[in-house]
C-alpha cells in the first residue's frame, strides 16, 4: 500500500502567502519562500503554490519565486495560477517545479491537458477542480458542479463527468477542492472526494476544510483520497507537520515519517 501524502498549500498574492474562507476575506500570512523552507524542514511531502490573482490580472506567475523555491527545497512542488499555454508550463517546469496545476484554463481549453501531458508527461499535469454542492439533476447527476474563477462562475459541468474526461485527456492527478468546505476548518467534503476517487484511476488530492488531524484521517480513509492538502492548520492553528503525521500514524494510516529537510517524528 502506498503511503498517504501530506501537502501544504501556499496561496500567493502580491508576493505574500494569503488565506481566506471560501475564497473571501484573505489575510496575509507570510513570505512564500521562507514558509516553503519551514514546511520542508518539518517534513512535508509536497507543496503547492497557487498565484491566486495571476489569471485575473492577465499576467504570468512569478517565475523568480519558483526558481528560489526550487533552490531551497528538495521535495516535489506544483505551481498553478497564471498558466496560459504550453510555454508557461515549460517555463515553470524548467524553473524547478515538478508539476503544473491547471483549473479554469482546462475547463475553457481542455486540450491544454492533453497537450501538456504529451509534452511533459502525465505526471506533470495536475487538474485543479473546484466543486460546488448543488441539487442533483439530469445535467448535474453527481450533485456537484464545477465552478471556475475562484468559485465565482458556475460552468454547468458535472464533477464526475469532468474528472473522468480529464483522466482520459491525460491528467496525472486531480486536486479536488470543495467550495463549500474551503477554509471552514470543519472537515473535508467526504462524499465528493470518495465519488471522484472511485471514478478515476489517477491519484486524488482532497482539499478544503481541514481543521484537525481527525479530518485528515477521515478523508484519507472514508474519503479514499490519496493525499490531503492543508493550509489553515499549519498557517494559523498551531499544528506541525510532524504532529499531524504522528496523529495519522497512530490511526493506522501509512505516512512517510522521514521526508523533506528532516524527520517528521
């Protein structure tokens, strides 16, 4: 059995890490490179950086930040936001990121997934999916609709339909974020996570709602996720990577206890 992964998300705006609730009320947390180094030192398995305003502002991601992170840490990290085409993907990967995450762009131009997978390999392409719980209907049979532009625009696309299509196009991983749970610290959306995990063969990362180690334990078992993404727990709530991993191990969940810049236990 593969170990479950613990991933820290760093939302970046104007050169600072920021965090909000359901994409609103963001507050600054710190410097992205310094925070990346600290979580690496603690033993996190992976990091993900989202430039949350790059796309809306029509600019590329801060490539110098990506290069600096790559110089400081030696674990996989992915980058999203401001990715407009294959050239942007190539630049991010050459700067040192292992993966590129696409979300709204992939909904608008699904071929970016297949083009990216052919050019760089499936393992480099992560599909970010923001799902909103809605009333199940003929059009949205799963009861979860894909939304884009930071949750501001509904697409009419069913979550499971999009997950399966993305896998067929060549996505190597799916990061499923629940709009309803995002930043609430009340727990992950277990039903949606389990549905997607069962619908595809590629790894699924659960995102949105973590507030306790028990929340992670539940989404990694009941939600059948391959990895759990956290932010507020380590940014604000005083949790540490070693502490979370120890809690998960105590629940019988297989985690990597020695990763990153130091042991996690």
